[in-house]
């Protein structure tokens, strides 16, 4: 018994449409731009390097110092501003001045060594500092004269539990105090997003 086979209708395949000249020019242009940015990024990466500065410190307030001509902002902490007041036992007291005095005591006239690679929007180097082998950033939070500002959360929790420094009374967060006092430097929290922004600025700082 023979079987007959009838071919079905043939499928027609359309030839692929060629991209217009304009579309190809746009694609080529985007490729050139992306390659240019990658080359620029590679050329700037050598700018992003850890900087180390050391010497006798001039203490400006509870979280910033000057070493030589370098303005230093201690990374991951936020101390009351020098002119800020806090409240304890029903009375105001100069917590900003006491925060500065705490950092002066921690340094105790010893040379200060700071390392970091980021800069904030005001051009200050964001660093971790030591003096006499003591971590100054951590010690200020542990003493209760600075709050965690992107780091040192466990040290802040201990200081709060022990009512150390500003935790013995009530106070405005330094960031909130700056926001409510015109003319004061307004700083961002140095967390992940701020660090990414700082890194981008640092890469293109010499552009």
C-alpha cells in the first residue's frame, strides 16, 4: 500500500531589514562614547589612592583637625559642632566645646597619623586617625562625644547604654543642629551612597 505525501505550504522568510544609516551612526557614536569613558576612568584610577598624612594636629572640633595644610574630617563619626549646646539636668551646657576637649585629651600632644582616600564636598580628606596607637575615631564615639555617622554603631550603643558624654542628657543630632543653624556646614552621612559619590568626585577631581 502506497502512501501519498503532499507538501504543505512553504514558509516564506523575510530578509532581515538593514538598519538605517542614522541608526548605525547612533550605535557607532554610543560605542565611541562608552570606550572614551572607560579610557578616562582607567586614566584616573591612579588618582584614587590611600593618602597618609601625619604630624602635630590642630584640633578644630570634636571630629575635624588640621595637619599641616591638610584639612581633615574624621570618617564615620559626627561630633557636636563647636558652638553647639546640649542639655543635662535641666540646663544647657557647651557640648561642642567638650567634644573638642575630649579629642584634645585623646591626642595628648602626640603626633597624629591619618589615612584615607575620599574627600567630602568641601575638599576635606575623610580619614581614620590614630595617636599613640589609639583609634581616635572609635575613641570619640566610645567616650560619648561623637555619634556614629556611617560606622561605629556598636560603640555608639555602648556609649548610649553607659550614658557617656552627650548621652548623659539630651541633644540634637549634629546633622539636625547644622540644618537648623544657617551658615553652618551641612555634611552628609558618610555611608555607602555618600562613599560612592565621593569616589566619583575623586576620580574626576583633576578633570
